[in-house]
């Protein structure tokens, strides 16, 4: 009870609740997937990761990690849930809105049109926005390159017994979580 109360009292959690953010859903999904993988229930871990489709960029390192671990059941259930979510979303909002959505996401990571300020973001996008004066398109491109490089380095390092295979699931999950934070183009205070 003390741990749960302490977690709920953390500033990012209370901030997210006040703002009506979905970060707690994502945190619960991420944590449940870890616990299910730890308990050797990969099929359910894939289902648990499916709410992460809200921020699909966070799933990229998770998918690489699951493929590295050869957790095919987790990937299969995540893929099935993802397909249902995509088809269902398109059925609800219509094809025109579905096509417009990627543009909205890109725009929301580059300028404050939607109340977003890139300099307040974490990860490569936020670091570049806070430390350089480059234009948003150039910053976005450089952040994408750095994100892909970060993901490639993590995938490469996971191959080695001393770094990846010799480490516990908890250590590898933490490393994958940090990679996800760095590569996400739209990662704020409440997301941490």
C-alpha cells in the first residue's frame, strides 16, 4: 500500500492525472508485459503491450527486444491485437481521418501548435530542441537518425553474452525502456 501510494503521489503521476494523460495506461501496459514475460507467459505479455499502440513509437524497441529474445507468441498476440486496433480505429474515424493522423503527429512533435513545446520533451528530440537553434525539420530528421542509431546500438549490444544474454530480464527491460525514451519523438515529463 505504501509503494502504491508513493507511486500515485509522484509529481509526474499527479500531473498526468490532472492533464488527463494516458501515461498511466502505458505504464501499466509496460509493467504488466514485463511481469508476464518474467512469469513466462509471453502470449499474455503481447496482449498486455497492445495499449502501447497509443504511442506506437514506444513499441519499436519492445518489438526488437521481443524478436531478439525469440518471443514469437508475444509478437504474434501483439500483432493480432494491433491489427484489430487499426482496423477498428479506421472503422470508427474513417479513412480520411486515419490518413490525416500521421501528419498531425508529425506536426505535434515539431511546433507548439497543439500546446506542445519540443524543448520540454525528453529524448533526442527534446535534447536537440533545448540545446540547438536548428529548424524543426532538421531537428526532426537528426532526432530520427539518432533514434535509429540508438536502436541499432541496443540491438547490436543485446547480441553479446556480457551485455544482453548474460543479463537478467529486468536489466534488459530497463535498458530497452531507456532506449524507448530516447527514440520517442514525443516524450514528456508525465511520460517518464
